């Protein structure tokens, strides 16, 4: 198991409960939920990968168990990793998922590769 499948189920259940259509994808060695054809929220190793409005960075990184995501030594603007220890309850997970959903309409869609 490359990612926490139980957390993936909890994330999908929240979107199902809200009636939000999504697509599940495995990518970057993890799991991602796409909303409106855009990466919304996912799991990287055992942590929640949250795509949140970059304007909220200062507020977000002040919280316990949160850090900006880095890939190859580069900070990923608007992407945050949340420790599973602060995601134990539905309310805690729901908080982070809602921040991702709030940003989704403003997020840029990744370019699709031509076949």
C-alpha cells in the first residue's frame, strides 16, 4: 500500500456526503481526488496533501501538523501536507477538505496531454 487507503475512504465519503462529483486517481506515488478536472486533495505517503489558496499560506502553516509541500527541493505554492495526527476526527478532516473545495473553483487546471 503506497498510501493510507483508510484515509482515502474517509475523504471520498466526505465528498459523497456533500454530493460533490469527483474522480479518483493514483499519481505521484499517492492518491488524488479530482474535482472539476482539477487536483483538489490527495494523499502523499501517509499525509493529507491539500491544495489550498496560496493567499492563506501564513494562516495555514501556523497550524499544528502542517507544512508546505516540497518536491525536489522546491516549495510547491498552494500545496500543504497535513500530519495524520491532526486528522483523527471527521471534523478535523472536513476542515481541511473544505479549504481545498473552497479553492477549487479558482485553481488552475493542469494541461491535458495530447494523444
